C-alpha cells in the first residue's frame, strides 16, 4: 500500500470512493509513527505528550477535566496518568475545591520535559512539512481546518 518517497501510493479498490480519507489515514499513521519515535527520547508515548502540554499550559487539572478537554475516555486517561505518575512526570494531590477529586500536576521532572518537548515538536513539524514554503504550509493548514470542521459537524450529527 505504501509507496516509496515521491512514488504514487496504490490505493485499495475498496477505498476508491474515498481518496482523501485514505490519504488522511496514511498520513496520520505515518505521523503518529514518527511522533512515537521522537517521543521515545523523552520516555513518553504518543498521547502522553498532549496531557503534559495541557498541564504545562493550564496548571493542575482534575482527571475528569483532562478526559473532557483531550476527548478521551476514563479508562484510557487513568492508564495514561498512571504511566506518567510511574515515570515521575506527574503527581496526584487532593483537590481543595472537591474532596472527592484529585488534581494531576507536573512534577519537577515533568516540567523539565517542556523544553525537550518543544524541540521534538519543532522537529516533527519540520519533518512533516519538508520543503513546503510558508504559503503552501498555510494552505495545508487551512484545508486541514476545513476537514476538521467537516468531521466535527458529522460527529455531532451522528
């Protein structure tokens, strides 16, 4: 299915009615693989960096809020937080406003990842856009925003 760089990709006959959807699937899969390889340098796995990024930007959060903001489910977020906690990147502390809840916050080790994560994210972006000039990058971003909005509308209707 995957072609060599610069070569056309053979599309399965079943996907003939959805060439854009098939391309999105392929690009997303490769992007996730590359992100995973880059993240291994930090000890994080794909998805964990998004939790850390949100905690760095927003500060301590209740797990239920992380689930909602990152569009996750409870089981996945529980495993993610447990793994981040075992790795020493986050800790739980009681929520002063709600005794039943705990807050998730970055540790010193978690905060130390921020610079490295920014460098990895910059590298991922450079490798993703390649030689696209600024105008082409803006066009791609605009098209992806339209596709995202289309998909959001479709999920709200279903």
